[in-house]
C-alpha cells in the first residue's frame, strides 16, 4: 500500500492546512463561450478525457490525529457526475448575474471526501453564450496545472470529434483503514523527510554558489539590502485589509495585449510591470476617493507568486511556488514614473534570487513531525499580514482561439484565494491577444468591487495615454490580428506616438516606434515563471487501470518521466529512430494515406514545414535532428531527414522543441495544446497568422505522426 500513497509536497501541505471557512483555497477560472453547450455532451466529454490527468481522480487521505503526512490516493468512489454540475441563470442572464453566481461558488470550500475539484456549466447568459466555471483546490495543482484540467477539454478546431466511449477501466483498490494508514505513513515518512532534506540541501548549495560569482553576489546583496531597507518598520494596514467574512466576489476588465506591449516598450518594462502599475494605481484611487485615503502608508506592497519548477524534479515536491514582494509608491507621481519605479524594483527582486530563499523557508516545516504541521501552518498566514497588503499573480494562456464542443472560448477570467486579513487579490490572464485582470474581494472588507473595477479601467487608460500609445485596432476574437504569443516576432497593431520626455529615447532616435516586443515570461502562480522559463505540470502516479476488454487491450503507456528515460531512438527492432530517414518516409506514407489529413489540408499552399529537435545531451541528438516536409494541398510530396540548420533554411515554417517534448507529443503523453501553452512547442520560423486557418490540418498531422511506431 505504501507505494500507492504519494505524500503532498511542502507547499501543497501548506495550502491544505491554511484553508479556513472564511478563506477557502480555491483556484480556477470563469470561461465564456460563444454558443450553447449541451450539458449531457459536456459530462460525456469530461468523462472521456479526465483519465488523461489522473490527479483529478485522486483524493487526500491521512493517518488519524495527523500522525502522518497527508497523501494522494486514487478514490475508489470516483464518479464524474459528482464533480460536474449544471446551473441556469434567470432571464436576462447578465454578466452581473454570472458574477453573483461564481462569487457564491468560490466562497465555499471543496469537500475533502472526494477529489478536490468541480466544474459548473452555467447556461442562460445573454447572447446565447455559455459559461464554464472551474474550481480546484490549490493543494492539488499550481496555476498551469489548473489550466490543464480544462485544456484537456479544449481543441484547436471547432469540429471536435465526439467522445468515442473507449476509455480505460477505472478499478482502484479500496481506501486503506486507519491502522494501515498509520503503518504506511510511518514507512513512508523517513524517505519523504530525506527527500525534503535533499531539496533544502540543494537550495542551500545554490544560494551558497551565488557568493562565488561576483555579478550574482552583487545582485543578491542588492536584493537583500532592498528587502531589509523596506522592512525597517512594519507596513500599515490599508482599507483593503481587515477581518475576512468568507463572502467573496469577482469583477474583471480586459485590455488589448498589443497595447500593453506598446506601453511596456516605452520604458523597457515587462508586461507584468505594466499590469502591477495599473493594479496599484487603481487601489490608490479607490482608497483616496472611496475609503478615506492611504493614511501614512507611502506604498502598496504586493506579493507576487514565483514558480520554482524545473524539469529535472519530475514533480517530486508537488507545487513549487515561492514568492517575492514588489513595492509600488503611493506618492503623487506620473503614471510613467510609477511604471519606471515598479520596473526597477521588480528587476532587482527578480535578479536577487531571494525567491529561492523564500522557497527554502517554505520547505522547512516539512521536516517537522507531521502532527505539528497543522499548527505551524495555521499560524503562518498571519505573518503575511505583516509582510504585504495584497496578492497579484499571472496565468498565461494560448494566444489563438480554442474551442469546447464546437464553441469558441471568448474570455477567460482566473481567480485566486484570499489570504487572511487581505480583502483583495488580482489574477492577470492572457488569452487570444487580450489580457484580463480579475479582482477577487471579500465583501466584508471591500464591499464595492464594481467601483474598484472602474478605477482599474481608469488607471489603464491613464497609463496608455501617458505612454502615448494609440488604441489598438479592434481584434476579431475569431481571427487575431497579431501573431501568436509563441511567435518570436508578433505583428505590430498598437503604435507608440512621439515619446514623452519621461520615456527613454529609442536607440535610433526615431520619434515614433512600433511595438515589436516579443512576449515574455510573466510572473505567475505556475504557468510562466520569473526564475525559470518553463513550468512542468504536476506529474501523477501511474493510473491503476486496465483495458476494458482483454481482447482489445493495448499496452499501457509508461508514465511520462519513465517514457522519456526508456524510449531510446534506435532503428533496431521494431521502433524507428525519431526523425530518421526511415521515420520521415513512414510519416509521408501515413500522411498520404490519411483521408482526414487530406480533407483538412486541401487548401494548404503556404509551403514546406520542418520539425526540429534541438541539440541536447541525449546521445542520439547531440547535434539535434529534423524532418523536412514538402506539403501541398493535402499531400506530402517529399519527406526528408535533414540536419537542423539545412531544414530550417529550406522550410517556410519551423516548429522546434527538445527531444523529451517531441516524445511526449508523438507518443500521446501530453496534448499539443498543453505543450504550446507551456511554450515548449515553438514556431521558430513562419507566420502564425498564416497557420491559424489550418489548425485542423495541424491536428491531423500530429495524429499521423502518433501512428508511427
């Protein structure tokens, strides 16, 4: 039984224990679609795909009296219809009604006797729209993994194939009894403690190594000095701080991503710097005009979650989230000057490696006896009331339209838990060339959330005007005007007018500049980290399933981590070497014999495509590898294995990634949409705008590649 228990990581344990009825630890999103979604079809879709993310079939168990670490185990009573619900709004079905419904849903904790997630299909929105509300406990997933729950349900194209009904049989063992839990927890506790000690040791060595590098040492000491200087005296509470009532509300606003990029280019800021500036300015306006001012508090301190995830860990520690703080001045200064100060401050904190130190501190309680951890984590949240006033996090989504059962997603608004004593947090989400800011408030502390929403919009317009950025052309939601955020050269759609005297002049002295800035990694809860460039979804234990019928049984795929380690690209035996000449010829044969690919690609005249494996430490791919495909009107005229540089020069479009990512995609371990959202599959050459009409073709191309042995 011990091998069936997977202990929660230190941050996951914290999220589990800090939850109270007044501050439920729910994260998720409100998504809005452009048409009706039949509830029965939606349930079938969830049921047919949920096994691809086994964490959503697991619940938490723990030894009596908290004598063992809380652990994940497959729920023998798992049933999709216990997690998927239907809500109908009364006429007229306004957005305010939607906000009221989801406000009530996020205010209640999830039941712990089943897997900690729920989905609500909300019907009756005006304009024949449908909303889907996702609710997941933060101990289960970080931000990106939460996004991945509904990523499993989404498609690149509207003409989604209906669920086939073929899925693995779910047949886990019974839950262990109290005595067995005590025994198994005791057996697993020592290895778990050693694992946490190893993590702490590695981070200590990492911090120690900073002292041997002159530049890193300077940045670290600068960050420490910054932190000490700003905490010589405790911060004063603002009107957005108080005693939580548990009644939560949501409000949101949207802005064109092209405008935000143009604003940030004026001061070489980040997208996150721009949005933090807008957020802080809105809070200052709200406090001064609605709540009697800021008192003697001279700045707003915002906690920004930072992902610490690295690929090598393979999910050993669960959520890997640290924090950093950013101070935004309240004094009467111009919008651009405030943005400049936010940029300077956040840059210092990002480069200081203090987030590693914070991650180490958050891990230390994991070494304490399990029975003492509920007490430790019940006290810890109160410390945040002395550290900061509010939270702000960011979730990056795909910058192309995605679909659910044929309906296009129009908007997505993320949400985040409130910390005790904090009545306000903000979640920034990007999707399809727009950025949304979702305000999460406690009604007992911030009762007038719509007023704060208005100040958010005012603050944005003031900053855009100060940066002399013209309004971007309206972007048709179904056909984005600009390139995908994954394209390194997005097409300009917003123009920065003549520079103000406050903004630095451009390198060539031009009076007008166009926003060409490539999208960057933004500070997020999980999706796109400040410290690392990619985030890996939470790996899960192998699913305890067998084929529905022995006669039709197929070999169960190895867990992702094992598949990468074991799958050696060799032409020996039955397997073809990945991207070898034999593999390329097999791919050509699959494409030319596929009716689905032919019908999806009959209008393709845009040129050739290269799939590239980047050079790596893998013995077979030290120089990389590539396959070049001459595609034309539903047929592959030529397929060749070429050196990467030659393939890149020869192709009109180049999609590149590392070997492990290609293996995940081509063996079906990870949906391509998920890999695109993580930024792991990248369009390195060619126009994303030209590819958008052929997303169905791309999907069939992937299906053909997956059929190659």
